[in-house]
């Protein structure tokens, strides 16, 4: 274990002196921040309101049937919330006049407040009352912003590939400096060396993905399921990283080779998004297809353990096939 | 310390042998020189002895370990210095040594002490990538001393170094040998081999042609001649005189008695001359 940690420690130390590796490490966080920056605009396609905690229960229930409702303690907190970047309308119930007061920042989407007004006007009226305009909400099944869901899933899959790239760059450094032969005449075993070299890449994939989940505020998803799926898919990126890293002694050429991994990643994502269900079988060969489905379900909080375990098992079988294909090349390259 | 018997190695299956039927022994505490030109099979043999290349055919034991299935623990006992410098350019000299020292299961020498030994203490915290070729070579050399090896493999330890540093490196080798370290020295530099080795092996085209001490080889293959430059009637005369032929012996006595000698030295053979004589090939 001491020797594995020594290898990891060396790679971290060396990585902090390489801009390419630093960029790879923070890239998932940067992408997540970009998506977070875009999200308020995207999420404003739904109506969000903020109300006070002391709002009567029946009004809260009515409002929650139409809007995403947040609650704050007082008017000052409501004003602060409204002034934030996204579109949120303040709704204050006036119990004396039995009416509503709406508070806006002034830069909200043009017609959204009209819908808000119509829905508020409708409150408390009997079913027999005839209004000039009838407001109806239909649910098309989206639980969250598509940008948030797909964006996070894509970043997470690419983060696992970036983990493979980190392994690759660390191996290319060994090849460039011809240091593998020096390691090979030390008492560290081949297995310890491989685990040490692979750990940082897998760790990057795990930490990067969790950072994405936290930045994009996915809340209480099942992290154990996410960890299981990430570990499974990280192995395949690690093997690709080893397979390419051990035969390259030039970082840019190695990264160019690693880019071939983007093909199955992108094919899996867009195939899964746009292909009809009956055509999905043509993506079954790609481990990223199974990982994409697992992560999507986890983010939507609809994932079941049996499905996650099955998908992870399929990924591991595909990983094993790739490993047996590349094992001689890796073993030879590590000599 | 090293036992090699019937060693063969080919880089391709069915291809030509890089090493053919090599057999030799290295005793504990000796400096054994492996001499040969580039491509002779020196590095291949050292690669097998250090476990970097698989043992295909033959019997090899190194420090008591059968190299057919070498155990990793053997690397606690041996040190290997490579011909080509191989250090992490992004790490400092001290970090390089500290990293490798943590890979050993035995007590190691302090990085600072080793760096001082080869005059790199003033650049201990400088990145090795910024080092000159000679500095990298010295760092590679001292790295092989980290675990105080019982058996020390040195591949061209003085190549590319200026004479002062090369002399320093040779002194370190002699000192470690005096402490009991066995040295397996691979080189094509006959002066280094002559100066350091107790015994040398000549290898060419993968075959060991002979093994003996430099002294024995010189006695066996050297000519008993004396080269003399002396003044005679105001002119500088150069002569090669045999120490065996009676006439030459008398002539030498006469020249010495006149006392006009400017330069005189024995014509003992160099290892390179012996190598050429034995193998018919040069060491380059």
C-alpha cells in the first residue's frame, strides 16, 4: 500500500507542474459551472415563485400544484431571493384583503407574469365561475431542465475519459523520461505499479463527477449507485489510457490517439437520446451506452439497484474483453 | 554473486541470438568488467541479469535468486545505473531520489548525502529537467546507490562525463567495492575497465571470447618491448627495442649508459589492443 501511495504521490506532484494535467483536473468543474451559468435562463421556462413560510396551507397547496415554490422567512429574504440571477416571482398573500401581491425584479421574461396573474386570479373561485381565459398546465414528463440532465451526464462520461487521459499522460511522462526501466529494477510489483498509476485517473473521474453533481445541485440522488456506475466505467477509460500511454512517448500524439474514445462516448449519448428504442441494440457494444443510461436514471432518481448492477456488470464484461485484447500490448509497454 | 551458464537470448522468436551460450561467474566483492562494442550483447546480458529481460534459455542466478522467476525482493539487494539517464524531469533531484527510496523495503541512504557525493547538492532542489546531460547522468548513478546494493550493475558509468567528474565516479566505485560491494561493469571504455576491473570478459556477436584479469591479459598478449627517444649526435632518435632479443638488450644498455634519453616506456598492450587481437574487431 505504501508503494501504491508513493506512485500516486509522485503523479500528483508531477501533475501539479503540468498545465495539461491541471486543466484536465479542473475541466469537469469548469464545464459544470458553464452549465450552471446557463441554467437560470433554461429553468425560467418553468414558473418559479417564492412565498413566506406563514402562507396559509391551502394557498401553498394550490400554488405548488402550478409552480416550483420556495419559502422564505420574511419580506426582506424574499426580496433578496428575487434579486438573484434567475427568474423568481414573489407572491405575498394579503389576508386582510384576501388577495395577492406579486413582487418582480423587472427583468423577467415578458409574458410569464401574465400567466402568474391568471393563475392567482383563479384561486378561490368556484368551478362554476366562467372566466374569459382558462389556464391549464400539462405535464410533458420532464423532471428537470434537459440541459442540466444531459449536460451533467455528458460531463460525467467525459470526466471518466479525462481520468483515462490523466493515466495516459503520466505514462507518457514515464516513457519520455525512460523511467519505467528504473521502476522495473525496484522492489515494487507490476500490480502495485499499475494500481498506483491507475488510481489517480479513477479518483479524478469520481471526484470530478461528484463535483459536477454538487455544482449542478442534483440534491439527494443515490450516491452509492453513482459510485458503482462510475467505478465500472472508469475502468474502461483507465485501460484505454494504459493501452495508449504505454506505447507513446509524446503527449500530444497520445492525446490525439485517446480522442478515438470520444467516438463511442458521443455515439452512445446521441444514439441513446435520438434513436428509437428498437434501434438501441446497435449501441449495446458500447460500455458508455450502459453507463449513460445508468447515470441518467440515477440523476432522475428513477434508478433501481438491479438495473444499475446489471448495467455495471455489462460494462465490466465489455471492459474485460477490452483488457484481454490489450493486455499483451500493456504488459509489453510496461517493460 | 552471479552464475551464468548456457545463456541464450533472441529478441524475435526464431531470430538470431543476441547472446549465445554465455557462461561466467562473478565472485562476491570483485569488479567484473563486461567489454564489447555496441551491439555485442552487453546490455542484453545485463538486462537478463537485472530482470529487465526474460530469461529464455540457460541458468542464471543473481545474488542467490534464480532469474527464471525473479522475486521482487531481489531488487532490495541490487542497484542498477543505466547508460541513458532516466530521471523525472518535472521532479527535483532530491524528489527523484526520495521517490525511489520509498519503493525499497530496506533502509536507504539519505538523498542529500548521495547528491553531495556527486557534487549535485547545490542543485538538489532544482528540477532534473533543467539539468545538463552530465548532471542527469550523475543523478542516475547515485540513484543506483540508494539501497546500499550488495551487487551493483553499472552500464557505462563514466560515458559523457568530463574527466574530473569521471575520475570522481571511478573513485566512488572503488570505494564502494572496498566496502564489499560486488560490481558488474558494462563498458566499451577499456581505460575504465583497465583501471577498475579485477576481471574482464570480452563479448562480441553475443559470444564471450575470453575472461581474465587485465594484468594476465597484458602479460599474455602484450609485447615485451621498450620505446626509447634519445639524442645521438644532436639528432632525436626513436627506437623500439625488444626486451628478449640479445642485440636489443645490449643496445638498450648502451643508450641508458649514455644518459641522453628523453622518453622511455614499456610497450605493454592496452585492453583495446588485446581485444582487437582476440576478436579481430575494435571496441567502438
